[in-house]
């Protein structure tokens, strides 16, 4: 009886630890731009929340389908944003690669900066103006990209962990 009670708990904690480790290492290094690097740590909290809110008797098939659809949707958003709105820039001496999220439309300030720097290429523009100028250069489009990345990254971690968590067996009274 004890084995039946403990096995799901061990599996669930293994899932949370694996998701947390991935969030802090592989996903942080390959997926997150500099402005959102802290999400690697936030992913740990989201994995724990997914474990806590998972129902005691497991998820219904409809909820599992919804979680799977949401996870795929979040992954698509992350993939599109990573490929279109994240620039890899070499900085420092010796040079190292850094990824920066940017928007899709320049503000009036961004137009002036582009004219001064002689380029509209996002990577060159960020190198010229500095990464702290990105919100001013891209304005609302940067904020929208930031929020979409934030929600999608944490959303995909939550959906995957919640989907994989095993039902907890009934504890004897």
C-alpha cells in the first residue's frame, strides 16, 4: 500500500526537478534573450505551482487535450519570436554571443537612432545604441513581444508539467 502512495509523489517530484533543471540550464542558454534571462529561475516556481494545482485524482481528458493544445501554441509563439525578434550580438572582449529581444516597429526615437547609427538592422541598432535603449527604440511592439515571450515561456512549462504529473493516490484515513 505504501508503494502505491509514494510512487506518484516520486514521479511528480522528478518531473518538477527535471523541468526546473531544463529551465535553468538548456532552455535559458538556448531560448531566453538577455532581457528575460531571469525567467529561467521563474520556471522553477511555475513547475512547482503546476504540481500543486494538479488535481488529486488526475486531469480529465478534456483538460489534458487543452493543455496539449496550449503547450503547442506557446511553443509556436516562442519559435516565431525566437526566429524573428531575437538578435544574437557579439559583445565584449573576448567577444561573447548575447541574445536580445526587440520589437517590430521603430518609434520616433528609434527612427532617429537608426539615422544616427546608419542602420535599421536590429542587431546593429542594438549594438550601436546599447541594449538598455531597446524599449525606447521599439516602444509598444517591444512591450508586446516581451509579454508574449514571458507568457509563452512560463505557459509552456506549466502546461507540460501539469500534463505529465501523475494522479496522487488516495491517502488512507
